[in-house]
C-alpha cells in the first residue's frame, strides 16, 4: 500500500480539524483570554498543522499535537509582539495541557470536545445554587477562593468545602451521563 494522496491527507486533516476546532479554540482562549488575536492565531495554527500534516504521528492524539503547535505559535508571537498570554510559565502550560488531555481522555469513545462540554454544562446547571455560584466565580470568572468568600460574604473554608463537594457532585453526574449513553 502506497502513501496517502494529497486529497486523502486533505480529507483526513479536514475531519480532524473539524473534530478538534472547539478544543483548539478553548485552548487558545485559555492561553490568550479575550485577545483580539484569537481568531488570527486559530487560523495560523490550522495552516501550520496542515503544512506539517505529513509529520503527524498517527499513533499519538491529534488534539495534543494541535495544542503543541498552538502553544509554540502563541509563545513565538509573545516573543515578537506585545501579546501577553494569560499563561506563559512552562509549568502552568504543562498543567493546562494535562487538564486538556485529562478532559479528552475522560470522554466516551466517539464523543467530541463539544459533547463533553455539553455534559459538563448540564451537570453544572443541576448543581444546587450555592455550589453553582461558587463554581462560576472560581472557575468561569477566575476568582481566587478568598475573593469568592468575600464576594459571597462567607468564610474561605466554606468556599473550599463547596468547591470540593461541587467537584464530587459534578464527577458523579458526569459518570451517570456517560453510563446512560
């Protein structure tokens, strides 16, 4: 069997890019916040990935490979311009990559990043109001637990317990949703 044709590479790339577009967008948003460069860098990542598709090791996950390209492009732009990524410390970037890998690995076979996000949002919506509010402030708004406690007028220890309980409830909800599908 010979090498895949350019057309076969293009079809494969289009399918993989479409499947992982939301993940790539979320990853870039994690690195850049609400930067006006988000769309431009998204496109640049896809162009570089297409050009390097022949180098992609198909025994490895495409999403991790795509995030590696994105990480390199964002850091290169940061060195050359005034772009200041929200995360640029190598340890923080490694932790971010690990979170994305963990999230992707937790998805049932055949599920997309979007499917996983939808499941998570359904579980978040089902949380009791006090838990949902703490998770919103701590994760969606990026507030420190001490700031969340001040905003809610409760002790920091109360916030810590709510976050811990919320994580457990969310994990159980996601397990139930996975076994139901």
